[in-house]
């Protein structure tokens, strides 16, 4: 899996892949009680949350630092290449906290090769 040029483990899970509905819907009532339903396809904005579990998707602190640095650039569209070869254009989902990472083993002086469980929150664009 690649986010831009950063290699991520293929066992990071896209945990909200099937939570997306590509159709926006608004339901309203008229004053006479009639029902008005409006639907329109969503053009983009599908959430892509990549998350490691207890036994998968671990990254090094060095990789966490790379992803954090990448997230600090405003208005950057990135290419996300999934393990099944799908390629998505994405941006960081800043409204929901772009990145969280927890060390697997706590240390007062973490090294760059220490492992972390990471969650990366993205949104599709284009």
C-alpha cells in the first residue's frame, strides 16, 4: 500500500469501506403533509480510514513521522494505492483527526524503529 511515496503495510484495514452511500438524500414534508424526497449522487468525499489492529498494520515511528509530515501540507491531493491495485485520490480528513498513532510498547525514549498502531483518516477527491 502506498500513500504518496510512503509505503504502508498491506494489512492496514480500510475499516469504513462499506459505510459509504454514494447518494445524498434529503427528506422533507410540505405544509399539506406531502413528502418531498431529493436525491443526488455524491461526487466525492468518501471516507477512507486505514487502521491497524492489535496484530496487524504496524508501522515504525519513522513511518509515523513521514505520514505526519505529509499531513502538514495544506491543499495536497495524494495518491493512495491499495493492496488490490485500486488507486484513489485522497486528502487528509482534518475535521476528524488526520492521524492517530499509539506505540505498541511504551518507552520514555522511543526509537525510530519502534512499532506503532496507526490510524489514518482520508477523504476521496475527484
